[in-house]
C-alpha cells in the first residue's frame, strides 16, 4: 500500500482517508475531532419541524434567526454582530477576502493549520510566519509587534492551536489586543476548538477582547458535526463593516436544512456536550498514561495540552516525521499526520476524540512503530 503524498495537509488527508478505506483494519489516529454523534443527529433530523413557526428558516440575510439567537445567548454577543457561514473555513475565507488582497501580507502562526495559509494565498496575499513558543505555545506582545510589517493586513491564529492544542488565555489575548490596536492590524482567531476549554456558557470569544479581533467558530470539532457545515463569524467593531460587506458578496452556501439542525443543537446543547465529555472521559486518561510511558521509554516527547482531543508529540532527535509516518502506515496500517504538514517537522499530530478502544489500538500501533523505527538505519 503506497503512502499518500505529503505535498500538503489537505492532499494528505484526502489520500489517507481513501487509503484507509481501501485497507481493511487501518487506524486513523490523525483524526482531529470528536466522533460524530450519529444517534443524536438522527434524532434531531427526524424530529425537525418544517412548519412556518419551526426551525426550518431561510439563512438570508445573515443566517437562520433562531441559530443567531442561540449563538447570541451562548457567546453574549448581539445577534446582529453574528454572521452564519457554511462552516469555519468559509468564515476564514470571507474574512480574508474582506481584509486582504494582492500585495497584502498576512501573518500566520507556526505551527499552523495549513488551510489558513491556503485561504490567505487564495486572495493574492503573501504569507509570513509568527512562531509560537515550542514548549508553551505562547505568543508574546513583543514577538507579535516585531513580526508585523508595513504591509501586514491581518494576523491568523488558531486558539486552541491546531495542531498543538495550546491555548492563549484571555490575559494573553488582551496583551496581543494592545498590539493590534496600536498597529491597527486585525487578528482572526479560529476558535473551532475553544469549547473544550470552557466550563459553561457564555463562552468567551476573542472578539470580545478587542475591536480589532475576529472570532470564527463551528460545530465541527467540539460536537463532531462536520456534516452540518455550520459556522459563524463575530467581528470586532473596527472590522465588522468590511467583513459584513464581504459576507454579503460571498456567503451563499449556508444550508437551510443543516442550519435548522444547528439551531436546535445550539438551543439545547446538553446531549452533545455530554457526548464529547463522555468520549474524552475515557480516551484522554488513556492517552495521557500512554504518552507518559512512551516518553519514559525515550520513544517520544509528550506534549498533551490541558484540554481538547489533539496532541502534537515530538519524535526523538534526528527522526524524520514524514519517513516515520510512512513507516507506520506501511508496517502498522496506522495513519498519523507528520508535523511538517503543520510547519513544525519532527512531530506527529494525533487525535483521540474517538472510542477509547480504537484510540488504544492506535497507540499500540504507534508504540510498535516507534520501537521498530528506532532500529532502522538512518
């Protein structure tokens, strides 16, 4: 079985998913979301009210009104500041179209989620990188200020960071807000993992911390509801009008059906919160124990973040992450994403938002691969 190309993360994922489907018994340890709650989703779909007073509403001009109201309550933001999108990636694309253009420069964190880079380049912008601290994931105000150049028009961050899971807390965000204000440069926070860090609504949006901040979110990672393509944008006052103008030009893909389901999820999220919490209650302690044991054995350097369903452990010094990823696929039928696809070679991104038995099997294969690869000549 041939290892998928590592030219880009998007291509790698598409090829790897196809390869896993073709290879019986393979394990997708790279998956970065909570597993889909199919029974809950089926129940909501079957009970959807299609009457005029029900949830099946038009998504024009800015989204299903019931969904916007639910988001407003969840995040403590005025409903007219919220723009519903066909997923988080559509939200990022709209913000990039609003604030960037040919010749502009965009500052993207590293390690990064590659789609942010691609979406910025799709509107003609040039990309520079801002390195997070390898140990803590921190971005200091001085580092941000030094990285912003005269042509920088936007900063793109994920929070929690994808792939590491590291979090910029509110104190850290407010420190960055002072730089954004002084330099008059907007900062977009992709917050699709943010729900893992919050105890209860109302959740704190980065957009609350500065008029120059933009928050983008979705139901995909926390709730495993990729199928709904249900996302949103909340923009600070300094950039809201420009983002709203781009939204009116570009957003025409929000599904009336899936956003009706999304509205119901957001109105009564308790079963979906119970689902992700239940998944991580069993899988996360397992990952913590196993990564610690692998670190004690000198096979990996564990970097398990405080919350969420992803981790970005470091391989032993001198190991090529792409070569190791290819090796464990060929010998263990294990799919683990190499760190070079996120701008940080020498690491792997693993995901554990699935049934604990499946995660345990993936970790067994990872350990076997690490032990075997360590004996290979390099």
